[in-house]
């Protein structure tokens, strides 16, 4: 049976600066754009390099032990990044290299984080954002879509199909404790997976135990829903 892995990768940079409330937001962003340029890594071997032209390249490695089977993945991506209001977004990926063991494909959502930097260390807090398929909403109830980039690996390891652009959907129904998630990619092959998961929503905080998501703060703005995680990812250290 084919197996796919969904990754959450956030290698992003934000600097918090004290200033008065009249200062333009762009002044933060301009300093962030200067500070982000360079190469960064964490203690698990994730490496990302941000370039002056708005592109990035990163290397992702994971190894997960499932009893006697070890799922292994090594991916090199190339994509675009932008910084707006101290949030860095990584998107529009292409896959330059993919090596998978016991896996037939990967799906990587766009990456957003709020971080701080101190003494060449980047502290990161993850954001997960969604759009709504209908009118702008200020409640979690309904169907929300997340941008995802999908890549299928051939069975003989000789070539890569993709990446293709798709959307995962999350549907929350009021007065229910279970939500529906649909993973749907149409190209290069059709792949659909539907799952139902328990959740707890005490506005504005959301828990999804199956994904190890706890105490996320849910906010709505301009038709977008954002989940703000309350834990920090591993520090990135600047090496170049």
C-alpha cells in the first residue's frame, strides 16, 4: 500500500523591534529582509538559505521508525519567500531532489512563522492559515482550505512527478466534536484520503490530539483563519 507523508516545515525569520505605534510596518519588514539573508540550520540537520532576490533553498531530512520499518525522506526544495508584517511566508516550491524509503509521495503545506532573532539564533512560532471556499467568515464552522504542494515519487526511484498544487480541506460542524479532513491531489496522479478526527474548541483555543496540536489560538482576519501555535520550534542558527 502506498504511503504519503505530510510535512510541516517552518524555517522563517522575524525580528521584533521596539518602536512607537506610528512607525510604518514596512520599516520592520525592510530590516527583516536584510537580516534574513544567509544560511541557517537546526540541531536536526534542517538547513535553509535565503537569498536577496526573494528565493530560498532548503534541505529537509526525516527518519521515522515504525517497528521494523524506517520511513526515510530527504528533500531539497527551491521556492519563493516574502515578509509582510513580520511574518515570513515560504511558498511556490519546486523539488530539486527527493529520496524516499518506504514512502511513495510527500505533501508540504506553505510555511508561515513568527519568530525572533537574538545572537544569530532564530526562535520560531508556527502559524497555520486557511482560506474559506465561500464568503468571509469570523467563525470556525464550515469548510476551510489550506495550500499544499504535492510530489509523487516513482516506484523504481528513477524520476519525480510534480510538484503539483492542491488544497487540503478541513470541515468543522457546530455542536460536533469531530471534524473532517480531505487530502485531494489531482496531478500527477489522483490521490484522495478522507479522515475524521476528534477536536476540542473553546473559543478562541483549538486542540486536535491526533495531530498533537494543542492550545492553538484561532483568529480571523480578511476572510482568513489562522492557527497560532503556543510552542516554539527548534532554533535555527546562522552559519553563513
